[in-house]
C-alpha cells in the first residue's frame, strides 16, 4: 500500500512537472519569437499606382493641391458627363461653350432644310455651332463647306474641325470634330448626337476633315 502511495505521488509529481515544463517551453518559444520578429511599420511608396488588370506598378503623375482644385473640383457635371461619353480625362474638356451648345441641342430631331430646335439638318447644326462657339461663319450646305475648307487628314483633326462623309453620293453629311475620334452632328436616325469615326458606318463613309477659320473666304449664298 505504501509502495502504491509513493508511486502515485511520484506519478503526480512527474506528471505536474511535465505539464509545467511544456507550458514554460511554450511561453519561452512565444517570447523568443516575439524578441526575434521585428514589427516593421507599413510604408507607402509615393508616386506609385497599380493599374487594374496588371501586376506592374506604374509611375503616377504628381498632382499638387492647386492643380487638384483647378482641374477636378471646379469641373462641372456637364464635363464629367461628356468626358465619360468620350472616354477622355475630365480636365481635357475645357471648352464649356461647346458642350453647353451640344447639351442644349441634344436629341433635336433631324429635318432636312430645318434650322431650328423643332428640326435641323446636319449643315445647319454644324454652321450654327461653329458660329456660336467660335464666331466663324460657314456656308449653308455640307458640299459648300467642303469646297471652302482647308482639307485636314484624320490624324491631324482638332476640336472644331469639320468632318465630311459620303452617305448618298459625294459630300452629303457633315459633323464637328470633338476629339478622341468623336464628333457631334445631326443624324437622320437619332437627331443631334455624338458618334465616333471608328464606328463601322462612319468609318466607311468618312471622306476627310476640313478647317474653316475667320480668314476663310466664305461664299455666303451657297
């Protein structure tokens, strides 16, 4: 019985010691791990941005507070609307009279020979736009505009240039170039709208661009 008692006590002592040792070992490991592992604060690299769909960082353009205030915060809802429509940066749409004019005439129905908001044709729309936004007078018809305009290749088109199309034989349609391939015009199907020169229909019908300035000799009776 005595022997059994001593065995039990011994087992209890060794069992407790084992548990204590294991616990102490775990604590020591945790402390050791904490001592060895250095906590490195997160650092942000300035001038780096990740572009969606890539794993390569690209250098970002630095924008000062002054630039931010003048480029983004001062932009109107109209600029955001047309920047999204034309897939360009909102700051690039600085000609507010141009986009106010387009917005005012948007969806006006096409009417051959028309010159008002009850109905307008392509040349009347473009002529009115160029006159009101840039103060430049143009002939009445698309063909007459083409005859007096300085011819401009597509890659050299600038905002305000005319774009001519052959939709039914010869020069029969005209629009005003906006940038990034987009132009505004009075279309027979949708009225006053915006399209892109890369669209299949207009890509095949496009002839050339034209530039009319205040110094262009205009034949007013055409």
